[in-house]
C-alpha cells in the first residue's frame, strides 16, 4: 500500500486546477484500492504540500482537518478555488452574445452552449438557446425565415442555418472556383483596408477594389449577391 501514499503536491502557483487534481487523486485511490474515507483524507493532507495544507486549515476554520470527511474538505476547497459564478452575470453575457463578423454557425453555436453552462436555465435551456441563436444570428435573411417558420427547437434552427451556410459556400465555390476551406479562411481573416492610390493624370484619389469578406471576390461586401 506504500504506492498509495506517493502523489505530487498541489501547485496552484503553477496554474494547477483543484478539480483536476482531486479527479486524478480519486483515480489514484481507485488504482490502489483505497476506499476508507479516513485513509483518503490522510493521504490528501499528507501529499498536498505545506502551503496547501495551511490553506486548507484556513478555509475550514474553526473546524480541524480531522473533524471533516474527505468529501467535506475537497468540497470546501473547490468552493474556495472555483466559486460559483454569478447567475445574473452569466446570463447577461449569454444574452449579449451575437454572431460576430465572419464567425461560422458552428462556432457561434458552440459559444452559446458554453455561455449557457452556468446560467441555470434548467429544463428550458433548449428554448433559451433557440431564442438567443435566432435573435443573434447575423444573416438577416436567414433570421427572417427562421422567425417566419417559428422553428420549434434549437437543433432545428441550427440544422437549417447550417444547411443555408453550406449551400452559400458551395455556391461561391462553384462560381469562383475556390475550395470551401479557402473561402472559410478568407472569411476568418481580419478585414484590412487597402491603401489609396491616385488616378493617373487626374490627381484624384481612388480606392483600390477591396476583397469581399463574404465570398472573397473583388467587390464591396455591400453589393455581394451572396
């Protein structure tokens, strides 16, 4: 059983995560068949390191380490290192999130899911995600269609949006001869303003044609048919 007592100390100063540390320690206990709560507590307190042990004492005070269970100690430290985020702040961030310029549907969906994680929407999360997705999507034509169709679920709205995005990219690929992957790279690059140049003989300044950030063609995005 000596192997069960060998585990690296917790090092928050090096960016270590308490949750991951305890998760790995639990696997360590499983590998060494450590099931007794008092033994788990003893191993944690002996391997965590001097500074972490002192911090545990401070966090659980006025209780002493041997007065709490392994679960109580690890939970108290989790709350210390990872306090519960404010629900109203998390919801504020969620409701403010719109699709950004050149952001793909898939990336927008992934970000909405991430932002909803600590909003405590409960069983209504699908409806809230659907509403935020439709309200925040940048394609106004697609947005109007989704509103008119009254899509029932978040997945249904995402499915239609992905189909529309794919069809648009494939149409551009056919018209321009560019691969979809190249078009997506163009869309994700920051749009830079081209330098101005003077017309020959007129002395007037003109702008060079700028690349369309929607399809990559040499025209203004405002006149793009895609």
